[in-house]
C-alpha cells in the first residue's frame, strides 16, 4: 500500500550521468575524491555510454579535460577538442537514442581556472572576469558542440546574458533544434571541491567564483535568474547544488513552467561515499533517500554521479 500511494517516483529515465573525458590518456583514471567515478579515455567513455543506454539511462552530460589549457580556453571550441571528438564518437555509437548534453564553460580549459575571459593578468587582485568578452567565446563553444552532435548545451558559467548569446549563436549557425539547459541558479558552493579534482582545475592565485555565482544566503535571486534565462530562451533551468537547496528547487518549480533540473554535485556525492565507507550510514538507503528528496522537491531531471549505480540496481 505504501507503493500504491507514494507521491514521488524515482526512475532511471529522469537521471543524467555526468561523464569526464580526458585527452591523452590510455587508461581511465580514478578520481580519488569521487570514489567510483573516473576520467574516461575516448574509448572507455563510449563503452560507458553504451552500457548506460542498455540499462535505460536516457542522457549523459560531458565534461572535457584537455591536455592544453590557455588564456581563453580555446580547446572548448576547437572542432578537434576532446568533447567535440567524443560527441562525434557517441553520435556514431548511439545516435539519437541517448540525449547528449555538453557542459558549456571554460574553467576546465583555461590556464587560470576561471569560467570566463579575464580583463587582466591571472592572479592579480584587480583582475576580473569580462562578462561580455566571455559571451562571445560561449557562442563559439555552443556552435562547436552542436556541430559535433550535442542535442543540449548546458552553460554553467553564470555570465549575465549567456543564454541569449548562445541562443543567437546557435540559431545563426542553423542549430535551431539544439536545446539549452541553463545552470540558472548556481550557487558559489563549497560542494564543487571534488569536481575541481575531476577536471584538474584550480583558480590561479586562489580566487573564487563569488563574482558570478550566487550567494547561498539568497533565495529570491534564484527566481530572478531563472526568469531571465527563460526570457532569453532557456529550454530547461537548473538548480545547483541539490540537497542543500531543496527550497530553491521547490520555489523554482512553482515559479516556472519549463522542466526543472537539479545537479546533485560532486561534494554531495563525496560526503555520501565517505560516510558510507566508514560504516556510518547505509549507502543504498541514503542514496535513494537523497535522490528521492531532490525529485520530491520538484526536480524533473537529476544530474547525479549515482546514475550508473542506480541503473544497475534497477537493471
Ligand atoms: C563549471 C562547472 C562546475 C560544476 C559543473 N560545471 C564547477 C564550478 O562551477 O566550479 C560542478 C559540478 C560538481 O561539483 O559536481 N564548468
């Protein structure tokens, strides 16, 4: 009877697997702070996507780790960049049966680690991210990812006007059907720590992203951010992180009519794994509880490193 009347469902079709693909390696590399998650090779990511698809997973989001990082993150839009190559591989393997998403940002690709183009020397206290110069680069990345087969581009840099700039760039390049998943309400969170290990990213000079990501003391600002993104053409909006921001997910769900995604981020995953490894909590029980809570709060789609585990549990 509990199942009959349960208000919330959790099934594999609502989960998106974040996958890291690293250029220039011949074996997958474990990520110490994300137990069970690896930096994939070009070959191993193809196997992983096939196995996820076989288990009913409908979508993956790709993050690239390039060999060469530079001031503007040019590997993010180079047609031969690691994500673009991988998108072409996956298109050949799985076609349209898996929704291929690409994270759209430059922090994995810049030598200074910021999500945008800087207006001065890295590490200098008076240097900041040049919002509008960054938009131009984001437009180029969107087109490169769409050319390579992305069905969805997911801008995560929190630059003002990024969704509109990307929509215009995609349309001008003939990619009218490529959708935008906007990381709209993305907080300047301490919970992204393990992700920075996953993409070998550190901010030169030890800065932070507080100039462009949201302050965790603010909830109403999230509604302004999602509404701005929808007005600019976002097809889906995202709240990130997830479990510490269930109130934001619920408020966004009530305020908008586009699909709402939530990102259960690296630090949230790492806390679960660490406590479970110590025998302090039961992994499977807590993992199901947390993912269900994110859905109960209102997320239609959940990006989570638990996708493979959950798919296997239900296979
Ligand atoms: C930026 C990006 C980040 C994450 C996803 N996209 C890092 C950041 O904003 O610092 C974090 C994801 C996670 O922690 O799992 N490209």
